[in-house]
């Protein structure tokens, strides 16, 4: 059987893509390794319009139900490769040795936040270590936090957090931030933002309740309740590398105004 569409990824992009494909009567299959994707791991989502506050898993279970009720098929599996066939269709191979054919592919594989790789980072993930200020910032009202990174994301996250928290410490590895000057100048004017240059985090410190500090390369212990890591992210696009799609410097696929890649 040939699918009209195979969607790779079962997160907040892939599941609605399946729901819409079904509404257009396209025979579609969603293949996702982690049902619900990244949002399914969020303990509390407070920016989903119409839902004041709900666990990420609850929201994503409903996304999955919606796709299924609409007519999408679902397979929990890891896609290992996508190949182009002589008839211009695609062959999708999974790690459980299943193979499917589809006329079109939607890649909704998300991305992975880069980690610092320091002691305590994994232990306190979700208990004070976060990779998304807009997602988790609200949990640190009037508390002290650190943002790690010197790019645009780090500085804009610090500006956002400064409106909620007591103090935001920005830790920058080099003697200058990489972010655009406009963001740096804005942040420098904010009273509760403190820049720490040539400063690296060496260990996340904490107790049962969660994070309570950061050990720095200067030997100092910075007392903070939350740590926001903002050192970039990498997209999961290697499964289509053999098709040689155009990518940008970050490894993200370049798409046109129809969200199509350079691979027909
Ligand atoms: C802890 C946490 C809390 C968050 N909280 C919020 C919040 O409160 N509000 C908010 O707006 N955003 C939040 N986010 C961000 C939000 O989760 C992401 O923006 C969103 O998940 C992106 O959706 P996506 O579908 O593009 O990718 P993802 O959710 O990452 O889904 C990718 C999907 O692709 C699958 N996949 C990848 N590679 C393969 C492969 N080779 N084969 C098969 N499947 C594959 C994955 O298993 C997964 O199912 C949070 C993120 C995290 C990590």
C-alpha cells in the first residue's frame, strides 16, 4: 500500500499535520519515536491558548487522540532513512525493519537543545535546569536565576526573565557576548540583569527541592534557584542527508514559502 503522506515526528507539529492531512482525505501515517514529542515532557504548560494550565502530556495525548479520530495511522518507531524511489515516491525505513512507501513526506522531527555537559545538569533537568525561558520562566517569580550563553537567544531570554524574576545572572564564556548590540545594550540598561564575562558553569548544585546554585570556573558559588541554558539547538535532520536537501549553517533545512525543501 502506498501512503499519500508519511509524517515523521509525533510532536506538536507532526500530530496536527496528520489531523489536517486526514481532513483533506490524504491517507497518512505518523511515525514518531517519542509520542507527544518534547512538549509531552513538560510538567506544566501555561501558554496554550484556551487552556489556562495543563500538564504537557495531557495536551499531547489530546493531540494524538485528535489525529487518530481524524483518521491518521500511528506507529511508534524510529525512522532510520528516507530514500527516493525511481517512481519519485519515498521509501521510509524504520529501526524495527519496517518499510513504507509514500508520495510525500513531512519532516516534523523537532530539535534538541544543546547541553552544557556538566555535572548536575541532567539530575536537575526539570527541577531548576531549563532550556526554555518562555516555557518555565513563570516558575521563578521573584527568585534568582542564571542564563548561560551569550547569543541572541540567551540575551532575549534574560530580558524576558528580568521582568519576572528578582535577578538574572548572564554567564558568558568569552569577554564579549555574541548577541546583536541592540540586545546587549537593552540588557545592560536593565537593573536586575548582571553580566558575568569569562565565566563558565562547572557544576549544577542542588538538593531534594531542586537547584540552589552553580559552581563557576572562577571558584565562586553563585546562589540561584533556576538555570536557563541557551547555547543553541541542533535539528534532527540526518535521516534525509542522503537526499542532499539545502541546509543553513545551523543544519536546519531551508524551505520555501510553501514550507517545501529543495528535494521535490
Ligand atoms: C521541558 C520542556 C518544556 C516545554 N514547555 C513549553 C511550554 O510550556 N510552552 C511552549 O510553547 N513550548 C514549550 N516547550 C517547547 C515545545 O515543546 C516545542 O516548541 C515543541 O515540542 C516543538 O514541537 P515539534 O513537533 O516541532 O518537535 P518535538 O516536540 O521535538 O517532536 C519531534 C518528534 O519527532 C520525533 N522524531 C525525531 N527524530 C525521529 C526519527 N528519526 N524517527 C522517528 N521520530 C523521530 C520525536 O520522537 C518526536 O515525536 C517545552 C520544551 C521542553 C523540552
